[in-house]
C-alpha cells in the first residue's frame, strides 16, 4: 500500500485544497480503514466550504456521506474483514451520557468527539479512518445488489427516517414537504411509503419540483405563489395533517406552521441559523391542538433502517444522483450544487 493519498482539505471559508496527505492509520484496535468508492455532496458540505463551521478545526478533510471497501481492520474488529464493501454513518453515540440513557442517542453529548468530516478527517479522500465507536455501531456491509453510490445515502436517509418516525404519518394523511432538495425528496418517498393520501412538495426551483413529481409527490407548489393558500385549497381549506420543513429559514418555519391544520403536526427538520426567531399565533397552538416538533440527526436504529430502505427499494436514491465528478473537482461540484440544478453529486475518487 502506498503511503500518501489525495484529500480535499478545508482551510478557511472559501478555501479548500487538493493535497497529498498520509493515508490514515489505525488509532485504536477497533478502527477500520476504508478505501472510498463514492462520496456524496451535501448541503452541509456547501455550508462548511462557504462559511466554515464552529465544529470544524482546519485544516481538515471534510465530506461525510460515503461508502467504500475495507482496507485494514484493527485487532478488535469483529464481523468485518479486508475487501468487504461497507457504508458507515458519520457518528455513533456513547450510550452512556444523559441523552443516550434517556433514549435520545441522536443528541449524544459525545457526538462531536468522533464526527466524521467535522472533528475527525472526512471522506473527500482516497482513504478514511472509521473510528471504533462508529465501526462497531454504525457500519454495515453493503448488499451485493446495492451500488456504492446508493449505499452512501444511508447517513442522510437515517436523519430523514428519524424525522419521519416522529412525524407519525397515518394512512390517508395530507403531508406537505417544504424544500425539495435531497432531504425533502427522501421525505416525500417515506411519506408515500407510509400511505399518505396527498404528498405536496414546495420549492422555489422548478427543476426540484420536477424531481419531486418524479419520486412520487402528488402535487407541487412553487414557493413564490402563495404556498399556504394553495395547501389549504388542496386540503379542502383545512391545512395539512403533517408539514415537514426541510429548508431551515424562519420565514419557512412560520409558513410551515401556518399551513398545518387542526390537530396537525409541524416537523421542523431544517436547521435555522443560531439566534434567529419565529413568531407563532398562540391562540392557534392551543385551540387547534397543534404539535410543533424539532428533530436532529440520527440513531443507530435509524441508520440500520435507512440501509434496509435502500436495499429493499422502498426508497429510490438513484434519481437523486444527478452527476458524477472526480475528487479533484469537489469545489466545482459544491459550486454547481449551490446553483440548484443538481440534487446530489457523486464524487468518485
Ligand atoms: Zn450530509
Ligand atoms: Zn451519549
């Protein structure tokens, strides 16, 4: 095995460099080294690239949605061996902190300690080290019929599964998904799988609305054209049973609540900037039995379910990969992503 590899390193907002760095080595006997085969671009990567991120201490290899082939396993690794095709999530819980013991592993207080692409080197590279905690809890062999690119959707889909589960969609519910990027397009498919009667997608970009129809939305609404009024119209004036906001702007959060009907649930899936605020009609929350829920990240159960959903074909991720690019074009890929005419770009080392 060679000693060095190509990696995309983040230095400061707007500055990433393709560099030759040492191939990662085992730091613990439970670690695994994976040769990457597919890495997916993510909106979070774009944010890190453009603005930096409080959790990212540069220089750092970023990227966190990936799959590959095992190159090296530590002495204490069970169930995995060299040559296996695997996918891993970007984190795993400690199972010992207050949040973990409360059953909220997605909020594990030690999440940041081994967060791939944020606190430890990530996936835009030819090799990646999977820390022991992740290898043990959140790494899986990829079924033969699932491609590396499809398997790499496991992590974002795990977050979507977490949101879908708390949304608690019932048969024949009217469901709105605001934001038809990769996350919204996955939510649309899960809402269909749960038996929603109408799945309504809202976005500003026509290209994404077309994608929403392609993956199963019944109705699409351009966000510029009175989305609240149009949702009311489709739902006989009542508003939706479930609204899932996947944008992360205070204005869309307010719209999401405004288009939620009586006894409905608003899921605030898109994270808004720290310190931003929304205003909500208190009268409606009380007299209309509204439920407003935030949701963040994933648990090991969600990760397992996500891979099952991909493998079984219940969720189709192939239509969400709209381009392939080589590792030396990550910055171009992220620029393209920002233009809104791609859903996810697969980086192939
Ligand atoms: Zn991501
Ligand atoms: Zn924990």
